[in-house]
C-alpha cells in the first residue's frame, strides 16, 4: 500500500515541472538564472560555469573525462538535474553519440549577470520618505506572528487571534488534504495535517507556496510569472522598503497574500506605500536542508515523560496537544506529559474511517515525526545534550508504535460447510489462481480468501453446484 506523505517541494522542483516553453520564458529573468545556479549540486555548478562561454555542443564522453572514476554517480545526478531544468539540452545523433549544449537564453543572461552584476528592478526607498522602518528583530517577531496566526486559521478558525485576509476559497485550497470533514461534523486533521504541523517552518512554507502556485491558473495568474516574482523577491534585502508602485497588478495582489503569510510587511506613508520583505521571503530560494532560518527551540522533555514548553504561542500549545496531554498553561509555560493514550488518541483523531486500512503504513511516519519535532525544537539548555530527548522516552514511543503493528487488518471472506472434499480443494485451487488464498484448514474444510476475489469465488462455487 502507498505511504501517505507530504512532500514539500522547493522552487527548483516546481521550475523543473513547468512546460518547456514556460521554462525558457523564465530564463529571460537573470535572477531566475542565478537562483537556478545556486540550487544546483556542486558538480552541476562546475559544468555550467565551465561551459558558459562555449557555444558548441560538448560530447558526453568529453564530460566524463572531467570526472574522477569514483564520481560517476554524482556526474549522472548532475547531468540529470541540468536536463530536468533545461539548463542543458541533450542530443543523440545518428551514430548514437550524446552531446550536451547549454540553454542559449540561460547562457546569455548568466553571462550578463556575471559581467555586469545583478540589478534589481526596484531600488530601496530613501529613508527620508519611509521615516521609521521596523528593525530586523521587530520584523522577525511580525513574521512569526503572522505565520502562526495563519496556521491557527488554517487548522481551526476559532483558535486564530485575528481573522486572515486570505479568501475562503484560497484557504480551502491550503486546507485540501490537511483537514477532512464528514457530514455536519467539525473539520478534523488528517494524517497529512498531523505531518504538516510537525514540520519545521521552512518545510511548512514550501508546502503552502507549492499549493499557492499550483492554484494560480484558477486565479488567472501564470505559474511561471508567479515563480519568477517569488524568486525575484528572495533577492531583496530583509528590512528594506520597496515602492509598491513598481509592482504590476498581479504582483500587488500576490504581495497582499504574502503579507498574511508573514513574508512581507506593508506600510503606508502620506503619499507612497511600500512593502518590506521578511526573512521568510528572502529565504525562499534557500534549500529545505538549510537550518540557518530555524527558530530557537522551546521544549524540554524529562525522563519521566514530563514535557515543558517555554512559549507564549497558541500554535505551540495546539501542536503539543496533538500528541501529549497538556495539564496546565501559564503565560509563558506549557506543562504536559507524553502518554500512551495521548499518542494513540492523536493518531486516531488524525485518521478518518476511510483511511483506517492504511493505518500501519502511516504509523511509523507519524511517530518518527513526533520524535523529530521534539529533537528539532529542543530548548537551548538541552539542545547541546546527546541525546536531546531522553532515550527511554524515544524507545518507549517506538515500543508503543510497535503495539499497533502486531496485527494487520485485511478485508476477507470466510467459507465453510463444503458438500465434498473435491469441491473444497477445487475452491482452494481457484483462490490460489487468483492469488487470493489467505488461510485454509483442509481437515475441517474451511478457508479464508481476500475480499477482492469474493465475486470470482461465488461464481466458481455456483458453477460447482450446477
């Protein structure tokens, strides 16, 4: 059975999935070319820079000479990535000789960038117009506050301190796959919703941005234009003010949406208005594996399974409620305990009846994410310890996980009271032919088969009676 798992793609995965025509159009923007270059594996970067001023195709055999014998796997990965992004075009001639050539649009714009330097389409506004801008620390607090408010609105509008300006239709797009609702019941987190909340901020942001871009055509926005603007935004300076009049209508609407996510802050002066990028925006082109943007931890887990979270965030409290029993909450401290019941309840609440058949496949993912969440968000006082979460706690969580793996539930049908042994053995043979025999008792003439072959078994047995 397939494992249900959220994959938070980065921009380069989204860029690679675009049609060739839109991808070539993207490379008209020098900032896209620079962002692509930054994202490439080290060996792929070397190939691009090495071929940047070569106009003729290079044979695959010639490129293999550039790599040491033990680097062949990295060489293949680099070439595959360059072809996916259409940075390289691959050609096979009649003699079946493969050659590679750098994309001419990408090549021209990257050459200009390296020769003349990067120039943003808009410059920061002078300080005499913007007066007082928020400090980097104030901007970080604003970004985290906006992001947490958005997440609370996403999982439970009743918990949000202030309503979001994001349209209800757009919010439903974000909630798709994270929440489920049956009949008149209140929305509940799905297994993917649990995984989403336990991700770090970087991964959560990628998931939301991916959904935002995927839905752009329904709003009449070209995904390539949106990706281009978002990547361009990542090259702006955190904390600097940029004039809103330099934006197109589509970009203005995008900035309004990004304000609700905490990626930018909008300010209005007497005559001019401007937007200020936060670290969430300028980190958009950074890899998910980069830990530099992750916030300071706040959780302490003790060997007696007690949990202390030094936080004033409502969101942190809601996340901890997913897998622990919150006992009381002070203005800056949440106290709880990790119990077998709290973990089982968290898992059961996150899965609807329709998803029960994939319970065993989802359990390891959820439990490993709980442990990962506790480790990544460990308080600075315990973050330097090895391990950050006591071993007896992680071991016990895994033991509780194994309790759910003892029995595997499969829909099946039970047959008995066969009129003769010949009919029983023929039924067993028929079930084996369909690869559906689960169990047989030849002495008492009983058998169990998979539910999906029940119709075939019924038709076979009816034929035997006739």
